C-alpha cells in the first residue's frame, strides 16, 4: 500500500462511499491505502468537523454565485420585457380597433394553453387569455 496523503475531497468521498455501503477493505483498495487509514478517516471527529465546515463554505459560495447569476439574468429579462412593452404600447397607441383585436388574437396564440396543461400544477400558475371579437355586429 502506498503512503501518500489523502486530500479532503477524497476523505469526503471515502465517507460518502462508506455510507453507501462500501466496505473498509474495498475503500482501502480503491484509494491504495491501508484499512487502518480508512478506519482512522472514518473515526476522526476532527476530520469530519473540518470537512463539514469546508463543505458548508463551498456550498455557501456556490449559492452566492448562482444567486448573483440568476439575479443578473432576471435584470436582463426585465429590461427586455420593459423595452418590448414600451414598443408594443407605442404601436398600440397608433393602432386601429381592428389592429388591436388582431394583436390580442396574436397574443392569445402566443400564450395559448393546451387543456392538458391547465391541470398540471408542476408548470406553476396558468394564465389564460380569452379574446372576443367585438368588431362584428351580432343580430339580436
């Protein structure tokens, strides 16, 4: 067996693999160390505390990075939406009633929800747009 130093990441993997059912003998063979070394890693409370703290710090760092990323994406999405609605508003102000009805129909087609999706709560809240063509005169 080799006598090289096992990294913190390898120690975490050893602990995880042991919890998943690998034997000490299998772990020793896999990491090319003695069974006593594996046992010492598994029984060393200080190592476990250090690894837990390291893992927690890495987790917090990842959460902060992802949070910053999604926040930046949200801002970009808001900017695009705002510009799109400003453009839409300026076009709507110039549009005839017939054009507005056509525009609303187009929106309905863009955001149309299939019946099977209405009952699918995994997709979140459903917004359904119903457009009635009021440009036609109905006989009473």
